[in-house]
C-alpha cells in the first residue's frame, strides 16, 4: 500500500483512474477528503464513477483509516487537532505528490477541513464540492453533552464489536436514510474501531466547539473558489438548514443543493442523483457512469 510521510506521520493514499495502473494519467486531479471516524474507502465508488474525466486521489486523514498508526511517543500539541492543522496536512500531501492545482470533494468534518484549505490556498483549487457541511450555532450545554457522549464512544470501542452480526447496520443507522452496501457499512465500522484514540477524541473537541461556531461562518463568507454545497434532506448529523445558513453567507461563490430522501451520505444513498449534481456543477461531460 502506498504511503507518504507528512509532518512525521505516514499517510495512506491511492489513485483511482480509468487506466490499468494506479497512478495519474494526466487528467485533472480530484482529491477526496473523508469525514470523522471514516476513511477514503467510502469515496471509492464516487471516484470510480468519475475516473473517465478525473484522476482521483484518495487519502486517509492523520489518525484515521490506514493512517492511524501514530507512534506512542510522537509529540503532539492541542493545536495539532485543529481543523486548520489537517488543512496544512493536505497542502503538504499535494506538495509531496507534486500537485499544484486540483478539484476538491470533501465530506462532513473533512468538508470543514477543506473550507480552511480553500481559504488558505485558493490558488490551488479549481472548484470544490463540500458534502454535508454547514454552520453550527454555539450551545454550551449541547456541546458539552456532545463532547461527553463522544468521549465515551471513543473510549469504549472494543474490537469484538466488528464480529457481531448486523452491528455495522446498527452503527450506521443514525447516519443514513437509505441503506448502503454491507461492505461499505462494515468498512466504516472497522475504520471507527481502529481510529487513533487521541486523534479521534481531539477532533471531536475541535470540530464541534465554540471556536468552530465562531470561525466557520467567517470561513464560508470568505470563500472565493466556486463551491457546490450538497446537503442531505434527512441528515440529522449536519441538518440541511445548517448548509443553507452557510450558503446564504456567500451567494456569489456557494451553490447549494439539498438532496431529498438522503441523510449524511448522499453520495452513497443516491449515487445517480449525486453524480448528476456534481456533473452539472463541474460542467464536464462524464458519460453515464452513475450505476
């Protein structure tokens, strides 16, 4: 498996193209960024559907998926779990792979990371797609309860849960309105169980925080890169109205689409509709690869 060292941590990455070789072919590059607790695995079907037009780069965020091996003695600071820090990781990844200008598609917490990236490095992105993202209003009691529950969930993740029948479906139930293939739900459960403890916990506190609620509106309003914001109508993790609030702040550069009958994984719950939306936004002919 290919890895590249970014700021002292081995990051897993892979290319999905329409050639027989897993390496870029010279087409425009689309980079995919996954959300909290997951990995690039759940982006694979979307990447394969657009590989006739794009060379697709998938990678696992520091501490998650196949990039979860953080040495016990590796020096970390609280700021290493800030969203901006992961945006800097992405910049370093692009530098290491010699990529100057890209398209970007990011999901959930990965979309928040990518919003920072878009404002830090606007010259490096042609167009961006943010899937399931938005603006949270600060609520001290609600945030405290979320952090307490999240800390409990991260702390108690026995590996044997993966062996229980239908546990993956139960785990994914809150995220979905429509079912997804078993191999995807099982992979997501496995990624969650194997995520680095400190990173998983640290990013809970930074992605849902007073600071994030204050800073993210500014970040959305500053966007200059043409951006498609895709929301799931039935999403209870990041409700569609939070995406609407973000889009209102920047009508010039943010285009909002709310997908009916989908929740937190619209690209998996209704792939044909999702691909149709991104085709239209990217203004490229991708053929008929929605199935």
